[in-house]
C-alpha cells in the first residue's frame, strides 16, 4: 500500500446527488424528485428534442471522419453561438471585439474563464451571489481565487435584496470579478428588473469591475431574445466582459456537454491576443472540445427550419414551466388559503425558492416520498399534471 493513498480522506458528498441517491433507493411508486436540475416533460422524462433528432439524422448521413476540432471549437458553432448570445447585428461582432470558444458545457466555459482570469488578474477576488449555483464557489476557488458573496436573495420579500447587492458592488475594489446570472437565477428564480440591471451595469462600469455573466438558461425566462438582453446591454457598456453559456437545458443535451465562453474586448487587436491566450488555456486542459454536440447545435442554429423548430420546442418548455408555476400557485391557494405563494409566478427559469424550510422538506420526504433540496429549492420543471396534486397535498400538510 502507498502512503500517498492511505492518507486520502473521503470528500464530502454532493448534496444534490445525495438526494438523487436517496430517491432512487425509495420504493414508493408515488415518489417525486423535485431536487433535480434538469427539465422533464409532462411525462416526467428528459426530452430528446425533434430539432436534435433531425440534425443528428443529417449528421449521420454525412458519415464524416472524426478529425480533431480546432482548439477553440467548430468555427460554425462559435459563430452561431456568438450571434445567439450577442445578437446577429451586434456591434461587438461587427467590430470583431468578441471572441467565442466552444466549451465543455457551461461548467467548462466557467472553468476556462476562471483559468484565463487567474493568468491575467491573479490578484482579483471573485464575488458570487448569496446564494448561487453551488459549483460557482468551488470552481473559482479551484482556479485559485478567493471567492466572496454579495447579498442577493431576500427571504422576507422572496425577491432580490437589490439595495444590499448594489451597495456591495459599489464597495468592491476595481478589478473585482463579479459573477452575475444573466437570467433565471439558480437557485432562487429571482431575477433583476430592467431598471435594476441599468444600475448594476452603471456601477460595474464606473467602478471598473469585471462582469462575468453566466447564462445557463437562455430561453427559459421570457424568450431567447429577451433573456439575452442583459448580455447585450453589458456588451454595449464597453468594458471587459466574460459570458459563459450552456445548451444543456435549452437543447436538452446535458450529456453532450455543449457550451461556450465569450470574451468582449475593446478592439479587434485586443480580442485576437485574448483568443491566442485562451487557446493556450484550452490546449493545456483538454486540447480541443468534442465534436458531436457542437455539430448538432451548429446544424440546428444554421438551418432555418431546424432553428424555427428549436425555438418552438424551447417555447414549449418555457410555457410548460409557467403553466406548472400557475397550477402550483392556484392549487396551493385552494388547499392552503392562509399561505401566500404568488411570488412563484414572478420567479423565472426552472427553479423556485419555495420558502419551504429544511424541516418541511424533511417531512415531505418522510410522509410522501417527495424530495426537494434542504434550502427549499424545487425544480418546477419536475412537476407535471400527474404528480402536481400529490406534491400540493404534501406541501399543504406541512405548512
Ligand atoms: N451555471 C448555472 C447557473 C447552472 O445552473 C448550471 C447547470 O445547472 C451550469 C452553469 C452548468 O451547465 P452545464 O451543465 O452545461 O455544465
């Protein structure tokens, strides 16, 4: 035996995967897992989108050789992603100030951005929302940064503590890296209003902060264009900008790992230098990205009929989630009229901070085999017409 291995301790379990393990072991036929982070359709299944099937049929027909992609990914993919994220008529694209590299999901995009920043802004600290997607902290810490939080969620209003957030940004030293959720905040579902974004963009610009927008749910809030507005507004503001985006949810391509990192610079020359350095980051991590998922997304985005189909299918997911929010609120109003859940309709994206306490979540699991995260986060996309009544009955019982 080696002392190298014998000294290694067991790492803490991932809290969300822990829920899934307990759920899988549960024998109840009526069990429901609201702890997940994926979109399920009304039959409780992860969908395979029609646009993806059609793009895959086109790709199969080609029987193309599996060569390496360029370090920064498939050119057609990078171009299509850039237009989706910044808008096809964006000045930063026309002026060649934006660079985009294919990445291994949204997580891979965040890690590339973090590693890049560690090379060129090693003394900066990172600020994430309180709370945030649970991997943000670990990811930036593992890239070598000190990670702090800025106030975000206000449990009393079930919305954003905007004054707290704004004051925190105002007090940050120049060069601080601020991670912002472009839309559909995970885990709370609480987003900023347009006016609040204006104030955030102004303070970021005035203080010389480095905004890093994470957009994992484009199209799940108010639509593809509407959800992309925040990115476009930051791009227009003219400072440095990092954007990670993911197609895991919007294309239901979780396991294919398709995402991208975009960086906006102030000139084409600067952008070219940035890209050359980003390629070094990629080269020393995994050399170049896998091709299948990127080919599928590029094919869909560049083929008008498939693009149209994708927009319809994505709208279908968005509308179904909204219907579930509505049903959740109305059914709870009927079953537990003393409690107010209207805020669930204001929330955006797949998740809701439901306000359920850890104890209530625990009771729902024991009483009815309904699983949620201890923070009270529920995945609205895991609700469907077959399970919602059970879920509502279980919540009404613990309130
Ligand atoms: N960022 C946020 C806010 C997320 O919620 C997620 C996934 O849940 C990701 C990034 C990671 O996306 P991907 O699965 O594409 O790596």
